[in-house]
């Protein structure tokens, strides 16, 4: 079989392109490059963790033929797990907090996962979605708990694959890597690899508002910075096993306004339809480029497609409720209809186009 042919879903994960973000590079005088993880077969960077967690469980003998994979997730890891479970014949049970986009629940159900939607509560609560997943895995026969936050197979996947890919794609000419974190796997694994190759590479955490990691990095205390964020799957109040010990040089705080503005610039100027975490990542890359000055190469992660966020991030009504219409560039006044205009429907409301 040709080496260019991937045998099944799992082999198709990884080796994603590195995309130069032209408008942001020209704005800053730096090379700002995005690792196109939305091009993984399950649609996100989390495909790597999903494959690695299941591989590790198979190798250890914990996950046996016909077994069950249980996980608590904000969506993307669950989607990756559901794909891999389908490909390998496992049952998939997903526990999700009830504050995620509708598209994620729908996608998981379409993939055949059993989805348990639970009330959103703090991590300290015994009914936090991750803790419920852990208990379910103990109750279901022949089940494993994927435990993406503290299972370091997640971090190892990025240290062994994503980091080396970035290094090879840049020819080792990289000055900084910046990314947001939820589980800590992507940032933890990539930062370890890059620092090992060149200790001078800056590795930087991009933290959304409401998360505790920006304050933790700068002051050694887990304390939220600003109000809660619209972002999903990133920004947490604890240091996970995957993030623990990561060789980080700095942390940047990114507001929802910066995130949304960047998401819409990526769409309009780069032709890239991406989710909110990608907005945080690219906004942080720009902030870092402006600090470093022209001539540097900065890499970040383009995590997933915007398709999972159409009911929120790309919905005018939702953005208006969040006070983010102006950040999205959608706050322009709509002219009243005239007799020379023809109707169209946008976000459920009739507007008019000039004939």
C-alpha cells in the first residue's frame, strides 16, 4: 500500500499544514503561522488526544474488545473519541456540561455517542461533569475513563507528533509558540518538545477572560481575571497533570472582544471559518508579535471549525446579547426597506437588498 494512503481514521490524524496568516503577518511584520488542526478528520486538535488516550488504554490492557470509553468533555475531545470508538468497535459515553453550543451535542449524537448533559457546576462540586464521568466509568462493565485533563497520554501525543511537525515545518526557525489551554495537553506537550529542541523558543499561554491561569502564572495563585468568557473548552481554574511542569515563559490575557474581533478578521481577511479558541490564539500571537517586534516567527493553533458555533459565535442575536456585535463588525445600522428592494432572511429576520 502506498505510504500516502492512510489506513483508517486514526492514521489520518496529524500532519496538518502550517498556514501563514497573511493579514496578521503584514500587520505585525512577523511571520504568524497557524497549525491547521481543524483539518484533522474529526475536525479539531482534540483528535490527537482522543487517539492517544485510546491507544494507551489498549496497550495497557485496560480497554478490551467491545469495551466502553467514558469521558467528560466540552465537546471536541468527545467528538474525537466517538470517531475513534466507531472505527474500533467501542461504545462511547460522553458527559457534557449544559452550557455548550447545540451543534456539539447534535454532532456527538449523530456519531452514535450516548450523551449525558449535566448542570454546569464548579470543579469542586461532586456533580461536575468530569467527576460524573469518572463515576460512570467505574459503574459500567469493561469501561475506561479517558480523563483527558490528567491523563498524560494527551500531552505525550503533542510532544511526540504536533511539536515535531511544527519544528520540521518551520525548519527549526521559530521564535515563539503561543496557545490557549483547557486540558493542558496541547500547550504542555508542544512546549516540552520545542524547549528541548531550542531552549530559546518562547512558549506562552494565551488565557481567556474568566480563567485563572493568567493570574496563576504571574502571581502563583489560581484566581479568575475578569468576567466569564464566551469561549468553550478553554480557560480553567486548576493546573492539570498535562499542564503541570510545562516550561512556560509568559502568559497573555485575551478578552472576549479581542477574541471575537480576531475570529471575524480570520473569516473576512484570511478566508478561515474558525471557532473562538482560534480567535484567542491568534489574538495572543498578534499581541506577542507586537511585544517582540518585527522579524520573528510565531506559531499558534487553529483548533477547530466555526461550524460548531454557528448558533452562538456567528449568530447576530446572540452576539448582540453578549455586547459583541461591534467586535464582530456587525453593528452597522440597517437601512429601512424601500419599494426598490427585495427581501432576504438573515438570522430569522427579514431584511432587504437593493434591487
